[in-house]
């Protein structure tokens, strides 16, 4: 059974990447995307998604307020907070509001896929009627009490742009110029992000010598 997912993020490029991540995960499909809290609430009512990927920082309502209103309206959708927000008070508010997972940006497709599967397993495992203690334990075990992520981004680098840069890396080498053109930033900015990923073992770099004899730095994502 395919689970429908509503993707909520005010940045259309980030929303597009997250939607792509969902589509790459077996058993899940994107039901719709929203860029504001009000739009998210309307679509949740109209589409009745099984899961919601919900950013905290939205232009009108906070993601926490959207979560509260979803629950107040009787929505049973499994909510996964996907945000750059690390503040402990926000994490606690998400838990109190009924979020089942909390994933800090930037993340990779495999990270999101794992959370989606955990939420689906928890919801499906309860079945109908009375649930035994083992099923209840599995369901509550899907709740993530705190976000996990890599090192804090250096000053001047944003998690959102980092996610976009990381998405350009694949099994093929890319240069800082090619990355910059894809993401829509300057070559210097792209190289800062690429070197950040190299420093944290999420990308590797090698030199390619062209016809002029000058080396060009080429970047590739590190598997795993």
C-alpha cells in the first residue's frame, strides 16, 4: 500500500528536493506540496495524507502551530518535522504536539527514507482494535526525542543551500562551476560548500588536468 505524503516547505527548491526524496522511497508518493502554513492546513484537509513532512519556519504560521492545528482538527497523519531548527524548546514542542520524527537539514535521501519507514511501520503495526504491548512499544519507539545531524554549519553557510549543493553530487564528478550553475549561487560560494563537505568526509575531491595543463578540482559524494 502506497502512503501519500504532503511536503511543506517555504523554499520551493528545497520542497522539490524533498518531494524527489519521497518519490525515491518505495511505498511512498507525494500527494501535494505547500509553501505556507495555511496552505498546508487546507491541503491536509483536502488530501488527507498519511504523512506530512513539515518545516518549522514558514512565512505565516510556524510548523509547530501547524502541527497543533492538525491535531486539533483530528488529523491522524504521521508528522515528520524536517527543519534546520535545533533549539531544544522547539524539539520539545514538536514532541508535545505529536510529531513522530524530527530530522535536521541538511540530510540525504536515505535519512528521510529511514524515518518514513519507521513511521509507516509504527502506524501499520497497530492495526485495528486492541493493540498488544509489543505493537504499542514499536509505535512509541518511532518517536525521535531529539534531532541528530552532523556538525553545525560554519558562519555564512546555510543548511538549506548545503542541501541543494549536496544534491548536485553523484557518482559523476562535478566542478565548483557546474555546481554553482545548478544551484544558482556563485562559484566561490559553491566551492565553500563543497570544501565543507570534503572536510566532513561527505565528499571527496580529485584533480583533473585539462588541455591547458591547469588542474581542476572535481567533487564527488562519498558513499554511505
